[in-house]
């Protein structure tokens, strides 16, 4: 599978800022995450990259997507802890990976794996 | 370090009528696998079911508790052929 299939999202690798943005203040990381979720029909927030997952749960989720031969954007949350912080604030979901389809959280590793095994994942990604 | 029994008791205390089977699958007190059966899950999506369990632990998920693999079901769903708590988390996806 060509690596160009996984869109890089450089906005999420923004320069570090001193403190988390408070409510009402500009929050470029949260805005970039929200925009990425809106712009990519299938987007996976994970630890590491599809080529080099840094966690077994992320690896398993990538494997499910790849076995269905579906194109997906991937964002590595590890470079900056605020990515995970802001992602979880948006999604109300505490763990990584998180798979979004059509702007909605589909699930983490457990749900994606369950849906893969039941065939529901292929349906959801049609 | 919480034990599998701690995790089980906290889930069962927080979700009325819940039954939890919890395994500490690394033995390190920070990676758990739980199968939770509760009528409270009826009519809720998988996402909402898992959120109910995650909410029991708040910020501990991703903190002291590195991983909590979940399988959630209602009592009516326990008849499914797969072995509860095992197949979903261990079976590799190819």
C-alpha cells in the first residue's frame, strides 16, 4: 500500500505553546483537529504511523482498515501531548486510537475490531 | 496499582446491575481487559456503552490505567457464539 495514501496533516504538528488554551481563547490545535475530522471521511488518530505503529491497539486498528483496502488519513498523536488532550476533549473518548468516519467517532480499537469481525466495519466504510 | 478485582468492583458499583469480568492481562496492574454485561447498555450504541464504562474511571484511563480493553453487552447478547472477553481483544486482524 503506497504511503502517499495517508495524508499528512502538518497543522497538527504546530509549534509548542506554553499553556493549554482556556475556554474562549484561540485554540489552534483543537481547531486543526476538528478541521481534519471534517475534511477526511476516514481519519485515524493513532500512536505512531500506519507504517510504524507505536502501540498494539493502534497497530490492530490499522490492520483492520488495511485489510479492507480502505484509504484513510492518519494522525500521529505522540509528537505533542496536546493533540491527545484536545482530541479527547472533542470526542469525549479517553483512549487512542480513535477512528472517525464521516465526521463521527466510530470507535476505538475494541469497537473497530468487533465491527471488523462482524462485517459491520466494511459496511460503515462503504 | 489497581487489581482486576478493584476494576471489577468499581464497574459493578457504578453501573446498576452490571456484571464485569476483568483480567489483568500483563500482570502489571495497568493493562486490563473487561467484559461488562449490563441492562443499562440496552438501546445504547457501542460508543455510548463504552463511554459508560470509561466514565467510571475518568482521568485514570490513559493515566494510571494504560489500557482498558472493553467488550460490552446486555444479558440478552451473552448467547453469542464467541467466547466473551477473549476473541475480541486477542484475535489478530490480518
